[in-house]
C-alpha cells in the first residue's frame, strides 16, 4: 500500500508539526510505501521571499532525515522539482468547475475572514491532487475529515472527466 503526505516549508518546524504529522511519517514508512512532499509551490499561495523559501525547503528536508525519515524506505521530494506535478495540476484546473472549487474549505475560510485570497488558493485542490494520480495512492491520512473527502471527490470527478482511470499509470483516488 502507498501513502503520501506533505509539508509546506513556509515557516519554522515546531513541536506541533512533529506531534501532528512528522512522527507518523517515520512510523508509517515501516508499513507503507511512503512518498513525502516538500510542498514549496503550495507555500507561494501567499507572498514569500524566494531565498528564504529555498533555505527553508532545504532545512525542512534536513530535518526529515534527522528525525529518521529513511530515504531508502521513503521517497522525499521537492514539489517544484517535479514539473509533471504542475502540468497535471494545470490540466485539472481545466476540468474542475468553479462551483466545486468554491466549496473547498481553505478557500471559504479565507473569504469568510475577508482576507486577500489568490487564484492559487482557490485552485489549491487541483494543485494538491496530482500526487494521487502519479503514485496510485491507496492511503490518504488527511481524508478523515468531511472537507478532505469532498476534495477527493472533486479530484476523482476531474480524473474521470480526463479518462485517467482508464490508464494503468493513473488511478483515481
């Protein structure tokens, strides 16, 4: 079985990150084929200094290895280094509807607080889900909430519209 999770290298890693997610990454790599994403492109839904983001991406990767995420057992990759991720996200943007994306929790929360929102945040789910197709993900730790299940439904619909489920390389979530 395959599992994936990601972390935005947009701030300092803290104890909450470790307790909430990272310690589970270490444990899960023993039972799953694991793929861990340094989501640097996700981090630019708000303005970031490119040099600081690059430095934090490297320091986050170093921290993952320091807490014993084993590169022999787990794939650890930087989102911006996999151009196919952005390319499929672009295609998913063409199949998702405004109504589907408008219902996404992250977007509604920001709009509800009258914060400035970007198109990147609006289309976040299209950008977040290519990994499901690329690695034929079978376990999604974040899919326990109703909003995550809704997000998976939207991406599954997009994949179906593209006919991705007909290709052995891509499996719908």
